[in-house]
C-alpha cells in the first residue's frame, strides 16, 4: 500500500518556536543542562524520519546530579512542608498551563511520536491536565488515622495514644514509555508531587520533547527548583543509573514486561528501593451474541486501532460468539480497510506510523510468524511507507491459543480473532494469558456482563466500552501486567509512607 506522507508542518506558532529553538536540554535543579558527556540523541518524526531536534544523552553522572538536586529539595522541605493548599494550587496551575498550551503540545506529541493528532488533542493531553487537577485536589486529603491498640502492659495510670501519619516517600525516579508520553508521565508526576515527593523523570528516548515542554510548564506553575527534574537518555544508561542509584527511594515504571523485570532485579541488587510497575498486556475484547452491533463493532475496532495499536490496554485478542462471528469479523475488517494512514498532523489520518522502524519490523515479524503458523490475514498485514514505519490495520483469523500472535504483546494495529461457542468458554479463553491488564465484554445482558467481569483476571474490565480512562479510575495489572495501580485515589499512597506513632501518655 502506498502511504502519502506529505511534508506536514505544525500550525501553532508555539510548536514552531519550540522546534526552531533547536537542541533541548535536561532539567536538573531548576537549570537546563547538557549531559556531562556532551553527547546528544536525535529526536525524529517517525512518519518520515526527519530530525526534529535533539536531546542530551544523559548518563550516570547526570542522574547523580539530578538525584542530589531532588534530595536537597526534599530535605530542605521547600515542597513537602508547603501547605497542602498551596501545593494543590501549583499543581492546579500545571493543569491550566497544559490546557492553555494544548494545541502546541498535541502537535509536538504527534511530530515526536507519530500519533494521529486527535489522539493527543482530544484524549491524552486533556487526560494529562486532568491528572494534575485530580491530584491537586488530593493534596489536602492526605491523612492518617488514630488507633486504639489493645496493649495491656503500659505503666499503671497511663494511657496509650496511637496514630498513623502519612509522609512523602522521598526521591522518586519515574521511567516512562513512548506510546502515550505526556499522559503516562502525568499519571506519575501528579500524584508524586501531590504527596510532597521530589522526582527525576527519565522519559523514553524516542519521545522526550513533550516531557521537556512539560518541565517548562511545571517550573512556570511554581514548582520549586529541584523538586521536578528530567534526565533524558537511553534506558540501559540513564534509566539503569536511576534504578541503581542508592539515594532513590522508589522507581515507578511504565513499559514492557521484560524491562520491568530488569528494573526489579536492578532495584533488588541496589538499595531495595520500592518499585511500581505498569507493564504489558494482551487484553481480550469479548463480543457476545446479544451485543448491540452498531456499538460493539466500532468499539472493538477502536480498542485495537486507537493510537495505532500502541496502547498497553489495547483490545488485541478478539473473541466473538459463533452466532455473530462472521458479522463482527467482517465489520471490523471493513473499518480496518477504510482507515486512512498518513502523517499524524493530517487531520483526516486515523493510523500514523509506529514509533520507529524497530517497532514496525517487530510488528511485521509477528504478523509473518502468525501466517507461518497457519493463521489467516483477513485484512492488512502490510509494512509500508518510505520509511517502513507504517503497518496497515490488520485483522487475523484462524488463530489458536498457543500461537505467539495470540500470546505475546504485539503493540501495533494487529488484532487476532477467534470464535467462542458459549459464555462458559469465555473465562478460560480470556485468562489463558500471562498478562492481566484489561478486558472488555460486549453484551446487553447485565448479569452475563457482571459475571464475566468477576471471572476475568484483569485490572480493568470494561462493559460495552474499551479505553475509557479517567484520573479517578485505577489502572494497572494482574499477573505479569504489573504491580500496583496508577490513577485513582489510591495512587497517591504509592508515594507515601505510613508511620505509626504509639505513645504512652
Ligand atoms: P521498548 O523496549 O518498547 O522501548 P521499554 O519498556 O524498554 O520499551 O521502555 C520503556 C522505558 O524504559 C523507556 O524510558 C526506556 O528508556 C526505559 N528502559 C529501557 N531499558 C531500561 C533499563 N534496563 N533500565 C531502566 N530503564 C530502561
């Protein structure tokens, strides 16, 4: 397939100015810095491989400087001892600044990541602002408990008084992926700063530009110097140095299960810092025979093709009741066939490039492996564009549960379909995965829906919808999809320690 990637330029003056300003720097202790090594990494537009700019290739020395700055800002209390109300006002201001710069941020995200403009403009960047507003409101709701213990050996005439107090955990390292950069960064920065911690963010090497712009906005909002730092660079260099650093109290990570495992091992070998992991998925979309077809068919197509399939909770396994199998498969294939591929800045484009050639080759490799194992490509399956970074939306049938295309996370616009005979088969099929991130169930029967929602081992189950995100809804996984949850009221607890104070008075 021919993909026309015309020379798309950003429309906003602010995006043009940000790019024209040239080489970007890292944020350490309130200063914009080069890497100690002086080395840089190119930022590329994945639609045409043109160079957008460059970022410093940070390493262990830069991480050490950033950790020292974050530690100093934590210890001097400039942020954690600010009143919760004042901290909340500043985080609220970050949300407002994201919103007032939303067109610029959406264009930069599309240029750097490849995503269709509407994904950033209408879903992810409003979602990032919402994270800051949600956790701004929680700064003033961090509270412990008073407890009445049953200890009976205190001195006569004395009473026991006990309470818990919540304290910020300290210096946090956040390591984030390239698929939805800004919103996934916001899901970590907002609760972390709301709790009173300091942070060093290591954004993904392919998509660091909007993190740098966000850093500017965070400073502009009034977050004190050293509280929020950014070290750009490669995972095995800057990322690993952050995980190894003995003065980092916690790592919060979103990315692949393989890298999550490496991070866990590294953290265990260093200071046993706490680790939160939001990892991969292979989430089933399950369409029953009584589903509302005009909602279910576009719904399950969107579940896999949104953001070009580069979504950890994408509905990448499609299980369809045999009575409606042909209809649903044909409907999803039809949508896939008619989607427009191209540069994400073209407002009509629904499928952009994958983030880089390595990722596109990987996705194509899965498709070819599936064909070799006997699966049938109903539609799509092509790698295209001058750069080879595009994959046509792909629907694959004739699959078996043991195929790697059914078991492994492809992270591209590729869905594998299989029929189901009855509702009784669904839990076993849905749960036959090492992942447990999300699922969706499409049926008008509420008792079927809630029964399946209980039986499916996943952190999120959507009913008659998929990809419904909100700062109030926890997201995270069962099984090898990770530990702990981002978003939701409990997310702030991941950045807090509980101290028990027990007194005889
Ligand atoms: P991918 O392999 O698709 O790039 P990853 O899960 O490896 O996805 O990347 C997510 C984030 O993890 C990125 O910011 C990346 O730089 C970082 N990363 C990769 N390897 C390591 C590592 N060994 N230690 C720490 N961070 C890493």
